[in-house]
């Protein structure tokens, strides 16, 4: 039976400033969460009212893949579960993995641009503004695209064992990865 890799991202209703600081990510509240399951071959979109279903899907996954998922997305989800997602879910946090190798953080957009010539369609602040404007479909579309970009970057890294990014001097750099599908 094939492994179920679940790619995951979420957006929040509030900024860290609104929530009282970065140490209170659970107070930022999820607006929309999106997954893509390799076993199901489909995207799923979860509103805050279905966050329990999202957490159940993450628990069933053989591997959860995300970008800054351990120190952000899982922290936001603490509002909705007593589970210690960091220790209970098999997770590849691509940002954390690359930070260990490089000694500094990279954004998903920087990797996607340099590796795949593919850019993100917005940022988290856009999603919060859309939430305040009641534009939930825009958040869902943006979050789906982020999950797709996460999936494509991960698959490229698994296949080629490397990714690319442009450093602060706009020089193309290569970073090795040891990821598997």
C-alpha cells in the first residue's frame, strides 16, 4: 500500500501582533487549512469549523510535509487540540530542515522561484486581510496554491536531491537535500 504523504498549510485570522506576540500563535486562530494527500490524490479545504477533521487527516498521514509547519502551523493548531503534534506526527518541515543545513532561514517563495521558476500568489498578510473582508474563497485558493508549491518543491528535492535559491547578492546557490517520497 502506498505511503500517504499529506502536504499541509494553514492561514490565520489574526496577525501575531493582534494575538499578543509570536509566543501566542495559538491565539492567531486558523482561517483556512489545506491538505493534499498522495493516497487520496486530492486537495481538502478546512474551515475553522472543521479543524478536527484536519487534525484527524494529519494524524492518519504517514508523513506530513510543510514549510515552517512545526513552529507555526502546529502552534496555531494547539488552540484546537491537546495533542502534541510536534512529537506525535511524522513531519518533514522543509524550512527547518534547510535551516539546519544552511544556518539561516529561506522562504518558500525563494526556493520555488529559483528551483521551479514558480512564485507564490500572495502572503499571509493578504490572507488575514481577505479574512477581515470575508473573502474566504481567496484564502482557500491562495492556501491551495501554497500547498501545491510545497508539494512541487518537495518532489523536486526528492527526485534531484537538491534545491536552489538566490542569496542576498542575487547569486544562485544550490543546497543538497536528502528527502524521500
